[in-house]
C-alpha cells in the first residue's frame, strides 16, 4: 500500500510538470497578454512595452515558466499581476468552496444514486424503468437552467433558501450547510442519475452470475447476497465512475458557481483566463492536476479494498 | 416444514427491509425539515437592511465586477464603488452635475490659459491609518496617479509640476492647457481619491487594503477577495454625518439574473442593472433608476481609406449615417430606455448641437454612394464586443440594404476586442463609449494621440486647432468650440452614432438616494441611506 502511494506520488511529478507547461504555453499563445489586459482602454504601444518589461513578459517563455516552476516547488505560486493578491491563499480560499460542492454532490450521488440503482436492480419491473427514466431526465437537464429554476422556486417564490452566496464552514456550520443546498441539489441531479444507472447495470450483471444462484441455494439471506456479495462485486465499475464524476464536478462546476455567486476555483479559472492572469491560471491548473492525482490514488486504493486480487498486482 | 420456515423467514426479511426503508424515509424527511427550517432562518439573516430582520445599519450591495485592484490609481472607473466608500475625493461630483467642495474647499485656475491650477485643502483631516492630510500628501498623490498607469493617468499627462505652496495649498503647473482638472479630481474620475502618504510609500498594500480619508475602511478580516468586501466606518472620518451604515458589504454577483434574484430575496439592497432585466425589476416592485450614458454605434476607424478605400470619401461615410434607422434600432434593442442619437454627446451636454445631421434616408445614402462611385456597395470588416455585438448586427442589416456588407467579428473577451480595435486591421469597430466632457474625450477618442480608439491616427486640422483653443479658453468660449468639434465629427462622419444606452441601478425600498441623472450617470454608495 505504502509503495503504491509512493509510486503514485513519483508518477505525479512529471504529470504536474507536463500539465502546467502545456497550460503555460497555451495561455501564452492565446491572443492578448497580461499587460494588454491591465492597460485596457489606457493602451498605448509605449505603455504596453514598459509594463511588459516591468512584469517580465518580454523574457523568453521557457525562462518565465522555469521561474514559475521553481517558485511553485517552494510553495510560492506568485502574485496576480491583475489584482496584486497572492495566488496561493486565493486558491486555498476558493478550493474550500469547490471541495464543499464536489464532496457534497459526491456524497448525495453515492447515497441516493447507489441506493436507487440497487433498489431498481433488485425490484426490477416498473421501478427499474423508473430509474432509467430518472437517469435520462437527470442527464438531459442543463445545470444552468436547473439552477435558475431552483433559485426561482426555493429562494424567490418560497423564500426558504438563499439565492446566492457561500458561508464558510468556520463562520457558521448551519449557514454553510444551507448555502450548499441549492447548488449541490443542482449538481447532484445529473450525478445521481449517472450513479443510479451505473449501479443498476452493474448489479444486474452481478446478480445474474452463477455464484449468486449458489449462494441462494445454500440459504444465504437476500440482504447478504445484495449488500455483501452483489454490491461489493458491482462496486468496482461504480467506484471508477465515481472517481471520474468527482474530477468532472471539481472542474465543471463553474456554471453553477456563477449562478449561485459562489467564489469557487472554476470561476477563478475563467476570470484569470480572460484577464490573462498567468500566475493564477497556472496555480489553478496545478491544483486541478493534484485533485486528479489524489482522486485516482483513492480510486486505486478502493479497488484494493474491494478486490484483494488487485492488491497483489 | 422447511418450506413453511423458508416462507416465514422471507416474510420476516421483507418486513425488516420495509422497516428499514421506512426508517430511511423518515430520516430523509427529518433532514429536509431541518434544512428548510435552517434555510428559513438563514434567509431571514441574509435579508437586506430593514427588509427581513437584518440590522438596519447594514447595507448590502451587489456588484457585477470583481475589482481589478483596490488601489484608486489602478482600479477601473466602472468599479469605482470599491474605492468610493473608503476614499474621499478632492472635489465631489454631485448628482445635479455640479462640483462641490470635499477634501478641497476651493479651486481655481490662476491667470489665463488654464495652465496653473490651485487647490485650497480642508484642514484637520486624517487618513484611516492615522496619517495627516496635507499639501505634501496631495502632491505625492497627483504624482502617484500620473505615474501608476491607471485610467486616470491619461488625464494627468500634462502635469509638469506640483508644488505644496503651504500646508493647505497645492499648485499644479501644466505643460499644456487643461480645463478639466476639476472634473479629473472628482470621485468618479478617480485621480481625486486621496491616498495616505504612508500607503503611497508602500503601494503593494493598496491592492488588498484601503488607506483613504473616506467614510469607511475595508475590514480585511471580513473580506474574501473576489467574493465579498466588507467596509466598517472610519473612526477618524472628518464628516461623520455622511456615515449612514454600521457596515457595508459589496457582494460580487457577475450574473445579472443571479443579482436580480439576490435583490428580490433581500440578500442585497442595491445592484447595477441592465436593460435586459429592467422590465423584470420594475415588475418586482424594485426602484429602477436609469440615465443615458454610453453612446453606441460604429466608429469608422479607417478614415484615410488605407484598408477600405471607399471610407476615404466623406460622401461614403455620410451615406452610412443616412442608411441607419436609429429610431427603429434603438426601439428594437433598448425599448423605452434607449435614446437615438446622431452625435457622440447627449442633448444638454457639453458640445451638443441643437440640429439634425442625418435623418433616416436610404435613398440619399444610395445617391451618395453612387456619386462616390460605389453604387454596388463594398465590404467592411468590423470588430465588436459582447456589449456591442447586437447593435453591430442591427447596423449591418440596415447597411446591407444600401449594398454595404459588414463582415462582423465578435469577441466576448474585452481584452481581445480592445486588442483588435487598436490593432489597425479592422476598418471599423462597434463602439460603446461612456459620455464625458469633450476635452476628456479628445485624447481617448478622436485626437491622433488616442491610441486605443483612434487606431489609424486620423487627424483633422480644424478639430485639433479648436481642441487646443478650447483647452485654453474660458467656459463660454470652450462651450462654443466644443460644439464646433462635435459638429465637425458629425459632418465628417467619423462615427455612425446610433443610440445612447443607459446605466441602471435597482434598489429595494429599504434604501434611498440611489440616483442616476444625465448630469452624473453614476451613483455613489456614500449617498445611499436607510429609508
């Protein structure tokens, strides 16, 4: 286990370098530049040249990247040339928002999605078809539209939940929970659909296998067959999907963050990209890469726990 | 017997499963009830001042912009609220358009020619960091604003020397005449927002903190950058009667629909609006204030015909102005809130000509094009932004009817739009330009030095001569020369102005003083009070 973790961490180092280098090059090649964004309507060629020099943007790209990388490995993600704010604490603040949304949604997806999937696989018939329909509807509803509908219903028409905003957990646990209800419900709609569909299909496959008939013939209770044997065997593809879902949620919640005015990482990434704020874009890319690495590691560890054969490999 | 036992165990199993399912449902219902109850309590707490239980001394503002900086010398004018609360200006631009004393008690130009400007300063004023407000600090401020490269720097390029004559008198000597310094030193033109001398010595701090002599000071502990900014009263403020709230919070709400929802639910008390949501705001019973501010249309950048030869002929540029149905476009895009215009300034404003230059006359447009040798029309590359793409499309439709084909490129990213406008590869661009005195417009819009909005460096000797004369003239002489400049721009058809579009402010009934007027189409949060 420890060797697996160490190996993964070592593999992640070149991954981080490649992703951040690609991000740097792509952002540098995009039209516009930081000095242009700062000058805005005050642009003159002379002012642009002077500001580019002051910001070090006239140095070769690889020199700029190396400078960023060496500082990043020391934990210094630099200062935003647009806002003058340190990038690391800014990202830390926003990471808590994105993780609250992502983890909350993942929990709902597991509890409700897996529950619905198991229920429909066991009962089949109408319930199974209902889960299929719910999954289709969940897939089809655009997050952005659903968020506006939820705000209109639960914040404006029936004012029981806040329309916008995020309350840090440290400030008020109750407020934090309440501020997450609508955004998490928005994100969870499609996540639950994905998990329910995946769980149902995996469970149907497992429950149709021969060893399940043998267990029944030996008088093993149905509960034990479903939860101890069926769900455990069906869990591997479900965990895989959950891992992908988590990464997608972390990087794809930007629209929901925008509708609910939540200061998450997605919004920061979009804002920094449009302003050509390279240190912030690089910092966000680094954090997203680390999230992918950590989630993949957790998924691998879960495989090992669910299927001991995986541990041997 | 075994069969009977098996059936009993199945029945027990099913009952057990049902009991567990029932328990789960009960638990879910309990969680929902708790959350809804907590939500109701939260909703009450998050309400606006006086609207739903919030202490009446808190003002919650929704802003569509994340400030690019909190430094008054670097922040964009569109985000002025973030500095208005913490920095008092030298001169106050009141809603009626008049200039009033604030940190400067009086001001005047010395001698003739608008080359030497003197300010008398208020005494016994201290900044929020405890340092004194003196003539030396004002000198330091003006030099800092001039050299910081922000929006106000362009208005201070002619500042040659700043002298602290005595503790409360500052004299500014200019390299060329400039009649607009009183306006430049107001809160909305930014350069008047005085920063403490200590902070100017360490300007990095100004990105995340405030150091002004205004009614409030940023509470850094209660601020999360890019999300919300909390201001508390400045204990050393010189004019305590202007402090109306115990706390002011600016919440960043970039999405207009989200902002409107937040206002409707009482989470915020005031937001910036836009014409797309104005009807919904009025229907919801909110106070809607609006005033025309931005002239929008086409800027024909290639007036010498370097990229598109037909544009060198003034008859062609006039034809484009005759071909556009301003009334129809304005009504269609902006409804009752838009004002059709043939000039780049508003009626009643500095430089306005009380006459019509271009009525809608497509036949006249066709005649002028034929006279110029372009009866079959021509093509024109035009770049637009997110804010101007709709008007560019509407103009393209009208010009298409007289044979002029616009090839539109739209950039939602303002940086790319500005890059292309200044890049000189587009013969025309769709423009949205906030109205301002003609003297301030010159170096930004129509003089050869306007690098951003006059990318092909178009020049007109008459305009430049009148502009120089107006800079040195008294108010009456300047008014006449400004009128000539605006008329010349219209007759030479450098632009195809179509509409003035308004700025909007929406506020709940818990707040008063949220005003927009044609004389000052910007509202200042220090004027807002509990109703």
